[in-house]
């Protein structure tokens, strides 16, 4: 389970393509793709290097100036989905 203390990064072998500010992730080993909306695409960009989830939430709360609790909840849900689809690495 991903928590605020978890350090994550995107899997380096996931292929990506960008269309009109949105990113499509392609997992060639599974033969599947996963589309990200503009906000989720922005989160994906932040995952290029290992980052603590708490830091990611704070950064995006500042960028989007939204309710930090809602942003935190949404980010945790997205990261959990990405991990379930094997698109995200949890860094020890």
C-alpha cells in the first residue's frame, strides 16, 4: 500500500506518448495502455525521479492551489492504480 512516506518513481521501461498535453502509458510486456488526463500527466512528469509521496502532494498542492486533503487523496488513488497496473516502482 502506498502511503505519504512511500518513495515512488515511474517504471523506466514504460513507453509514453503525449497528445494535446495528455500522456498515454504503454506497457509493452502486458500489451496494455493507460491514458492520463492533463492533471495525471503532470503527476507522471513529477515521477521521473524518485520522490516521496508527501513531497509530491505538497508540490502539487502549491501548484494547483487546491484543498491539500483532496489533492492528497487523489494522488494516492492515482499512484495506487499505477502500481496495480505495474507502471510504478516503489523505491525501498
